């Protein structure tokens, strides 16, 4: 059966395969270390700047003003660059994203998870885009940020860019509420309500990320940067960021 022929229920096999890759790369069992991050939430909790009631609002703000303009946009740009074989643009996108992460903790978290994702995706997904990107990272032409590595992995597996950005944003949200669970800012039932309620924000952020150009890459959430800096200096931490 060809890749374009119908699978179960008449769904094309290439679409099913793209979905399976997306599910695999965003699953908490994928050992990139992404789910060891609190994405700044622990810093907010340490400063008593977030409560169970304000948690959904904080998540929406981080998506709109932080993750969307930075990581989601970089993922979309990296996906397009890798799909077109534009390796200079791919390296530039990675460098730009790395430069927008103002704290050492954020930069380190992005590159640690990114390089781990790249290493595992080369083995499990494979493809020329991942090999070319790995060479850029090895040559220190690209820092290896998580969002860029994810974009290349999705492109290598022919996952559509909108699906790739949506999947990665949902993984961010899932990781965020998972951190909230461990920080006792929510419970399992309410966490699922938060995840579902943020769906319109994810759709909004995906649409914006898909039309941004390289010059527009970068979020602006000064309070989140301050909380990350506070977290980096904390004596005790549950999470890497």
C-alpha cells in the first residue's frame, strides 16, 4: 500500500504517520528532558506570585507573549527552513531564538533539551534534515535549541507545520500543568480543565506563529524573566527551570 493510499477508515497513511510522529515527540515518555522543566512556574510559586485561580491566566499570558512569539515562531521558521533545505536560515533561526533567552537557566534548558531531542530523533525519526542540523550544532553554527530541533524533526518526518506547532504548544501546556501538579497549584481533575480551556489560546498562538518572519522572533515577558532569574538563585528547586 502506498503512502497516499487509504489506511483504516480511508485516512491517508501519510497523515496517520505524521500524527503518530507528533504524538511520539510530544509524549512525556520521550526522554528529551522537556518535562523536567517548570517553564518559569516554580519561580512564580517561590515568589507567591501565582495561585490556583490565576494559573490559567498565567499560562495564557506566557503562550501569547512568551512562548508564541519565541519558541513557536522559531519552530515554524525552522520547519520551513529545513523543508526548503535552507541551512543558513535554520542556523540563523536557532541563533536568534537562543539570543532571546535572557537568563542562563533558560538558555541552558533550551539547549539541553534540544540537543537531547536531536540525538534521539536522529535515531528514531531519521532523515537528511536532522543530519544537516546535527552538523550545524556540532560545528557550533547553531546552539541546538529545543524548538528548532523539534521543527527540524517534524519537517524530517513530513509533519505539517501547523500540526507541528500545535503539538509542541500542547506539550508546553501539558508540561506546565504537570509542574503545577507537583507544586500543588492544581489537582489532576482541574489540570485537565485548564488544558482544555486553553485550546482557543493555542489556536490563536499557532495562527500568529505561522505568519511571523525571522525579524519578528522573540517574546517579551519581563516578569517571567525576573522569576527565572530568581529561580536560578534559589537554594532548593524541583525543576531545571
